[in-house]
């Protein structure tokens, strides 16, 4: 029996549901999800293996025009996903017409691999609007397959899966069959904390925060985690900590509970907030945080 394997990379504008789709396809919550744009900052791989196939999905940051050096690093993740994709999922939401980065979109149009335009959030649309959107994408991407879905509700995901399996190239597996991601556990712990920050703080605060796991110590009955949250200004530090430390305590409590589910073990979590001025524009910090090589 022949074996199929390949890289299926997911790109699209911010907040169109790429991470929700990735988690549905993988069957695990690997990418954090919030209602705010630019939640995903890194390229996150999720691996699905069967007896005769292996699909390596990649979730990527939303396409944008960079305002910080950090954004340039995020767009490099998108560019790399165009270069190594065997199949590309271009996610758009119903009603979306504007392309945030024409250069990247032009590259997508010129690709010679199977491209699936995934029209997400059909649960928020009517039939007439949806039909108009399908026709729009047929004009923009005449070679692509267009599949309307609702990633949130899992509607019409099966045709996406079937199309991927049909077009997956013959290849041996790229990863051991029992692996589900290429990221270390520390990465997911930092992402859990960052998700809670996005959920509980407004305006610039979530975007100015970066989380680093400085200690991850597994013991027989408990995992001890020490995390540092970096902000850009002293005023942001005060907001994150909150009155009498209540803001940080709320984030820590919610993050710890989710970590315990993720790790299936008790977690002792310590968090500290530090100021690293203008870190989003400093190459050494961006290298340390994984945005630059």
C-alpha cells in the first residue's frame, strides 16, 4: 500500500478563523483562539497520522502590513509556509473582500500546487451573500477549489479533509506517527498564558505582551512552571498586575487550570511581569522570542 504525506499550510487575513480550523482538522487545541486579530504570532504545526498517510498542518499569523519588526518576523512565517506547502488552505470569511497584503496574495495566485479557498463563518451569512462570495473567489482564484465551512461549528469540514487526502503526494512520513506537533511543551504553556492576557486586557496591552517560560520542571505528581511576562512600558506593567495583583492572579488561575488539563497533571505556576522597552522593534529580543533566526 502506498503512503501519502505532505505539508498543508493555512494562511489568510487576521481573525478569519485559521486557528479554529487548524484545531478542528488536528482534533486538538494547539493554536490559541481569541476574538482579537493577530492572536497567532508563530507558525504552529499540527500532525495527523493514519496507517497510510500523514498530514502536517501549519497555522500561521494573519496576513498584515508590518508596523513593527515583530510583524516582519510574523510575515516571514507566512512566506515560508508558501515555499514548503504541498497543499495551501487560503482562509477567508464570508463578506470579506479586502486583501491585506497584495504581494502575498499574488504569490498565492501564481502557485502550482492545489489551493483550497476555505470560506469560513457561513453560519453568520445568508445564501445570497455566500453565493456572491463564491463567485468572487472563482474570479480571483479560478484554479482553486472553493469550500464554504463553519470552523466554529464544524460544518462542512469533511469535504476539506477529503480534498486534502486526495491531493496529498506520495511520501513517507515526515514525523514519528505518535507526534502531534513540532513545538515543545514550553511553547504551549506560554501560549496558554498569552491567550488569557488577550481575553482579559484591552487596547494595546495584549499586543505589547510576550510570555517566556523560564522554568518547566516535571516532578512525579506536579509540574512547576515559572513564566515571565514582558511588556514595553511601566504603565503596562501596572495594568497587567492590576489593583492588589488581582489582574495577574486572574490570568494565572485560568492559565493554571488549562495547563493542568493540557498536561493531565497538577501545576504550580509562578508569573512575573517585567518591562523590556520597545521589544517589538529590537532584533536581539525578537531572536530570543523566536520571531527571527
